[in-house]
C-alpha cells in the first residue's frame, strides 16, 4: 500500500500543472455561477494552485518514503 501512495505522490508531482489547470477551469465556472447569484468567492491564481498541488505531491511522496524507510 505504501508503494501505491508513493507512486500517487510522484504522479502528482509530475502532473501537477495539468491537474491544477483542470481544477482551475472547473473552479472558474463555479465561481462564475456563484458570482452571478451575488456571492463573492475568491479565485486563486494559476501559479498558487500549481504550487499547492506540487507541494501536496511532494509531501505525500516524502511521507511515504519515510514510512517505507521506518518499516525496513
């Protein structure tokens, strides 16, 4: 199971730009819907979202490498 999570973290690091761009497109449409109904919602920048997904992937990979190392 640890190797699957390590692989997931590494895949997230490799594809963080594509994932972040996809999520941001979905978020932009949701923000537009909410704004049309009078609710103000923040919209994060593209680089901020990319950094979040990159750091999430790195943290998952590092934690899983640490868990694998500690179990050896």
